[in-house]
């Protein structure tokens, strides 16, 4: 074989090897791409399968929680049934409030509950409200006259049940003979606020209220003022609505009822400081915020009520420009939230509205009173929860609620 032919064969062999290598590389590349594609498909399917399992598990746990969670109202399942021991309105088991933690919420329009008074206590509320109407020498409870019925009286819905409750909490036995235990087993020293919203004439209705409170009074269960000292007892009675301040405070030496003072007249700036260059007081509040705050306060909200006051509603009835509200005559300081700060826009309180809240709460606390706002938004829930959260963080003392279950689930 000639050298030329050997070189030609060598070249042909080299070409074949290169082509074979190229084919192998292409096949390897295709396999590699196919492997990555398979890995992606398998990984995606596996991830989605795991996510589906987790979501299914979470759904099953949520359903199980709803199914097995104890509803506070379950205790009322057989309420009023034959041979249940609850045929009367004044039934109260000795362990009714066992393991119930009192929370600073007020049961607004409590008489609307399935079981007035008991529903609020079961959720831990430390305050209840009764709208009271005087007709035919008796006190009836209801939101308006159309809802009044002969059997729903102030005595049957509140006085008699409270007497029975406190009798069970303060038994006369060989082991105990006292009158100081309140309605809550967890915190016997916690007083229950009975807010009485007088709907008819204050001057005519109030004497009947005092008369029907006698069963609680004679057993020593009403908080009272003796001279200059306030004595706290299991029940603290507060008059609002058409309750007359002048009539409530007639007895200057002894009283066992308190007034719901006007919170909107108590706005105070933050702590004042003396200027280093002059004796004029300076406040920590910034001037622009105070100007915005003043613009939101209407004349009726920033000044004292007129001397010509009779049945003018919460915080105004029977007051004068010189009326002073202290712990010796008042307990709550309240106002409608809408009246105090106006409409809430964009689901959040403005700086000016926050300044009003803080100033009014400061004013109530400086007088030793408990700040309370009513007429809170109930919907949407996001706005309601935001308002609740703001009021609690700003130091409001009692939360006015309609949704007892929602309030009891808050992180107090």
C-alpha cells in the first residue's frame, strides 16, 4: 500500500471518529435535556401533591376544630326545659362562671341576648346594659315601647337573677359567711357594672329604680359612697340616658348609684411643661394637631351643657355648666364615638381623630373615671376590629360590644 493510500485511510478513519463523537455528544445532550425536563415535571407534580396534602390536612383540622370546639352558649341548650332546673328566669348553677375570665367589655343592649344577663356573664363581660321604661308603676326592659312585654321587667331580668347569683356566691355555711364575693369565681373581687339607661322621664323613673334596687342594697351588694370614700361591692349601678345628675347627687353623704358622665367635655392636652424662657405653659402636642382637633370639636362638644337641662340624654340630663364629675358621683365617662370624632374614612383613624381620643381618655382618667365609647362601627369587620384594637391600646377602660363572642376572643 502506498503512503498516499495509507494517509487517505487515516483521514477517513479520523472523520468517522469525529462524526461518531458528534453523534454521541448530541445523543448525550438530548438525554440530558430530557432528564432535566423529567426532573422538572416530576418535581412540579411532587410539589403540587405535597401542597394539596397540606391544604387538605389544614381543611380537615379546621373542620375538626369547628366540630369539637365548645361553644359558650352550649350551656343554654336545655335552658327552660322541663325538669332542667331552669324553668324560672332566676336559675343559676353554682359553677356557672367557673373558669370564666372576666374581660373589660360591656354588653350593649343586653336585653337582646338569647338569655339576658347570663349570656354576658358566660362570655366574661363585666358590664351589662338595660333600657328601662316606667309604665303603670313598674319598670319594663326593651329597646322601644313596641318591644315591651309584661313579663320582661327590670326585676325579673336583672334584680332577681343577680340576687340568686350572689346568694350562691356568698352562701351562709359553716365555712363561709360573707357578702363580698362577686359574680365571677375566678375573680370574686371584680364588680359587675349594671348600666341603667332611663328612657322615660328621669325625675319620675329614678325613684322607682332606687326602690327596685332594694334587694341588692339590703344584702350589702351595691357599691356606695359614704362621705368622701367609695366602697366597691359586687354590683356597681350606673345611671345613663335620662338619669338626672342633680337628682342622683341629692344625697351628699350616702349614694349607691353613680352617673355616666359626658366624656366629650373632658378633653385635655398632654402634660403641660413650663417654658425655659417664660412662665407660659407649653404642651407636648404639636400646634397643627391641636388646630385640627379643635376643628373637629363642635361647640356642643367642647363646652358645658346649658343650665336648662332635663331629659337630654346621656351625660347631659340634670347637669349645669358648673357640674363636676368625680369618682364620688360618677363611674363611667361616655360618648358616642361618631359624635366624638366624626366619620372614619379609609378604614383608619386620622391623626386629628386619634388626638381627640387620647385627650378625652386622659380627661376621664385624670378624674378617676372609666372611659367608654358607644355607637362603635359593627361592619365591616375589618373596620370594627381596627377600632377595637385602637381603643384598647389607647387605654379605654371598657369596650362597648354587641358581638360577645368576638370580644371574648380578643387578645386582651
